[in-house]
């Protein structure tokens, strides 16, 4: 067991996160930005998700005074690579 | 006329008087006569005349200012003047009025200001008589528009139709109205007091000739499309370098768009006209080319002009809005002379106004505009708005001329007052100016912006600037609505309702409300929502809510800039 003051930054975030919840829900409700906070981004990874943005669009978006084009990626664990039709449709709806 | 005896006295007096004596006698007698007239009047009717009503219909504050001025001058001359805004005037009082003077401006297509609409409609009803009314109308307008002073003209002729007696003729004033307005006041006051002698008008500081519209030249610094790929819209943020422009947040930039060169050349070809020939147009010599390129409206002719064209070429033309070049193609003129006749019936290009989105404090030496490229369909063809198209095509380093159209009503309040701004789409323009100004001047009042458009990802105008202001707390609250991001439409008014309780709290603490953007349906829906918020969270019934809103209007806490 590490001492409290030897915890790395990410461990501190995890500790304060109420079971990895953080403020992810609240962040998703923020209508002014498509991103979530830095800490939440770190927590999200533990849920198999990741926040990214379209790098090729960064410069143009900034010129247009628009924030980066954020999107989220979800890593799916597919044992044997199998997906039932229902699972496929569900994934489709999430991606939309 | 004099008896022989008196005549002899006069002749002797004249014979023995020097020129100076005679001049003195002249004045002396005039004074005596005037004095006697006054005496007669005083003896005659004790409460004569001297109670008048001055009503004004104002859009951007000019008519109101003139009316105030007029009322002050009237009072100085012992005339009791009641000053009232036409939107608050009790219409049934009109039948009882004796002296009624109107100062009214003309908007857009010859219309009265929104504030005067109720009065204007009322007097066009023709169901009543105003036989005891004596009136006069002072009309404000801009000769750059074809229906110059039309609202004033309508009021003047309607009041006559209803039986009123016109005691001073209609005075039409252009942008430079100070002198003509002053003269009109004097004439009215003279007529009322029935004095031949000079009416005392407090000498205003020596003729400060208003320059009218000051024309500035701007150079394009940058021009970008704020909407992202895939958007249905194209909104340009244009930054212009211009030195020493006198404007305040809330004012607009006005410009007269030139016509596309291609179209002008086509017209010259079709009519065989000598485009270098000079014609006299409104007191100046100008080549036909320049008339067609810079001055005259040729791209979307209104029906009244098409009608006149039809009578020149003596052919029937169906009612339609059409461009001059199309008209010339389908119904050609017989010769260049006939085309010159056509030139005479064309109207001037009306200036277009754009709310300024920069702040004088924050963006020194620059003016920014937020311009939506306007498209519409005519006969299944996609057409562009002349001016918005021009602006969207402006390249860096291009120059153009413009003027500032001041909006005296739509202004920031004192620095410690809270403001709620509702500005979907390009309606956000003046609010960017407000926020930048409040940021630069360190104003302490709270700021709440409601913005809406179609899609979050591509239409969130000035998103990063707004996010920055949220971070630095210049923007206290930002509520957004993207109508097409979900199945059901969500607009700014839905967000207002959602935050109704807090919204009402802000109102109760003295917040000012500003609405900018589309007149219909947006501003109408927003106002309805305002009323329902006041009703629900103020625990009022419909009438009380309406009264609350009226009070906001009266105290200048509910302002609109809608188009």
C-alpha cells in the first residue's frame, strides 16, 4: 500500500471520484461544450471510453471560433469477435 | 382709409421726418399694433388655444428627441404642451383633441415605427370624425429610400380625411433634419399664438450644422465563414479597419450595396445605351454606368416599378418581382431613349443595416460585422441577397463606404445593472458588442445570454469567445438551444421557460431585457414566453403580466432590435 503522499495525480483523481463516477454525468449535460473536464476524461478511460477530437479540423475550427470537434470512442470487448444482431443495432444507435 | 384730417397730420409728420425717424415710426407703430392684438386676444378668450398635444412615433429615438425639443420650445412661449409617445396615446382622446401635432418617422417600406402602429391603424379606420381637430405633421425619413416619409404623409392625409384642419403643412425631413424641424416648430407656434411678430425661440447655439450621415471608408481586415462544414447556413464574421468611427454598442453599420458588374454590363448590351453619357440625377451629374452600378436598385424591382416600366413600353406585364436585366430580356425597350425613360422611374438602392458586433472600447479602430448570407427562391431559382452576398465576398484589403446608423434606444444600461440578452442566429451580433464592451470597461452587472441556431457542431456562433467569457465570468450564464439536434425543435424561448424561476428573479432585481434577431416568429414567440414567465413565476393573471411587461417597456428595460 502506497503512502498517501506518494500517490500520483491520476490516483488522486480516482480516489476523489466516487467509484469512478466523477462529474461525467454533469459534464455530458453541459450544453456549451462537447468536451468533458480533464479529470473526467481520465476517469472515462477506466470505463473503456476515450474523448478525442478531429485533429485535421483543429486549425479551421479555431479560425471559425468553434471549439474542437470532439467525439468519443468506445472500446468493445468482443470474445471471439462475435456480436449478436441486437448488439450490433445497439452499437449503431450509440454511435449515432 | 384715413380721414382727411388724419391724412394731413401724417403727411406733415412724414415731411418733417428723417429717414431714421421714419424707420423708427414704422417699428413703433408695428409694435403698437401687435400689442393691441395681444390685448384683444387676452380680453377675448381667456383659456385660448394654448393647450396642445405633441405625439411622437419613434424607432431609433430621433422623433422623440425632436418632440421633446418642440415641447420645451412651446412651453417657453407660454403654450401648454402635453408630450406623449404614440404607443401610449389613448386613442379615444383623439376625438377630443384641439391641437394635435405629430412627429413621426418612416421605416423600411414606408411604414410607421412599431411604436406608432396602433395609432396609424386607428386613424386609417375611417369610422369617425375629427371635426374639431387642428393638426400638423413633421415627418422624418431618409431620401435614400424610395418611400421617403410615407408614414408621415399617410398620417397627414388621413387626419384631413377624418375632418381635421391642417394648420401647418406637412414638413418632410431628410437625414439632416435640424433646420427644417426648427422652422416647422416656429411656424406651428406662430400659428397657435396668431402673432405676426417674431415668436421667441430661445436662440440655440449658432447653427451647428449637423453633418447628417457621415460617410466612412473601411478596409477589410478579415472575412471568415463562422459556420462549419455541413451547415445549412453561411454566416460571415467580417473585421473592418476604420479610424475614428463614432459608434456605441447597439448601433448599426449602413451601406448601400453596389450592383454586380456582370448584370450592369448585360443591361448596357441589351439596351445599346451609351453608358458614359451623363444624366442629371438628384442634382448631380452622373454617368449612366455609375447610376446603374452604384445608385439605382436594379436587381429586385418592386411591383410598383414594374408597373411603371410596363406603361413606358406599353405592354402588359404580370405582377412579379423581377430583375431589370430579366425584364429587359423578356420585354425589351425599343431604343436607348426609351431606356433613359426607364432610368427615370428606377428607385434608389435602399441602404442595408447590420448590427455591429464589435465594441469601441475593446476593438479600437475596428468594426466587426456578423452577416448571414441571405438566400431565397424566386421561380425555383436560388437567389442571393444583394448586400449580404456582396459582404460575404469581400476580400482582405478591399475598401468600401459606410455610415453609422445610431440606435439611441438599444443601448447598454449603467455598468452595475444586470442584462438578459436573447439573440439567436445573427441576433447575437450586438450582444457580442455588449459583452466585449462590458469586459473592457469592467462593468459589474451580471450578463445572461440566450443563443440558438440549428446545429451545435456547426452553427454555434462565437462559441470559443463565449466559453472564454464564461470562464472569466464576464458572461454569468449562457443558455443555448439547437433546434435540429434532436427530434423535437428546441428554441431560445424553450430555454427561457426552462429557467423561468431564475429569469423572473433577475427581472425582479432590475435586469434589462434585450431581444435581437428575426422579427417573426422569433421575437413574437419570445414575447409570449416572457409574458408566461411573468404570469407563472410572478403569480399574476394575464392582465397583470401584461401591465408588468408594459412597465418594463416604459422604463426602457425591454428593448428590441428585430428585422
